[in-house]
C-alpha cells in the first residue's frame, strides 16, 4: 500500500510540472523573438551583427589612418562613413591635425583588434571597439598605443555610419 501511494503522489506533481515547464519554454521563446530587445538581436542575428562590425571596423581603420599623401582621401572617407556628432567632431579634430601631418611627415596606421556589438536594433547599434594605432614621424621610431572606443552606428541607406564615438 505504501508503494502505491508513492507512485500516485509522484503522478500528482508531474502534470503541474509539465505545464510549468511548457509555460517557461514559451516565455523564453517570446523574449528571444521580441524585435525590440536590442541585446538579444545582437546574439540571435549573427548576420546583422557581422555586417555592423565589419562596416564599423573598416570605417574606423579608414578614418583613423593617414599619411601626408592621403589626407584628402581620409577626409573624403570621413564624409561618407560618419554622420551626426561623430562627423562634426572628426572634422574639427582632423582640421587641427592636418597641418601637423604634412609638416611632421606623420603617418598613422589604425587597426581594430577586437570589436563587439553591445546592442543592435533595426537601425542603430552600440559597439565597444579596441584599436591599436601606430604613429611614425619621418626619421623617428614608431610608437604604438592601444585604446577603446564606444561607438554608436546608424544604418543609413543600407550602410552603417558612425554617428558617435567616445574614447574610453
């Protein structure tokens, strides 16, 4: 009789547990499917995440690398790859540095070492980007520095453009 009660008692909790686990499964699936959850989209849409990181990484390398011969091309690239606050800040900074690039024969090469998407919505992404910059003046030794940038990018006409950058 005792074994029979244990078996029957075990059956009593199986049905509620199955219902609870099913509800939990549907709840998790609903959270993952919500289009308004930016951090989740960055995880569940690897193609979109790869597009934004590839385009932002390339843009940063182009606008933060220059030689005395490429200042015009760098400035033009910035006009097409930046928007909003980032564009205005970059134009001011680059105007100040441009004279030094020629007079000091300064060459700067920037390479993105790591980047990650923090959040991703339909037309906006937040990234944390690690860069390495090597600078060399003609006749001098090169020096390398590393840095971190918080980057906001906006999808404009199918292209991810950097709209804000903050050095961390």
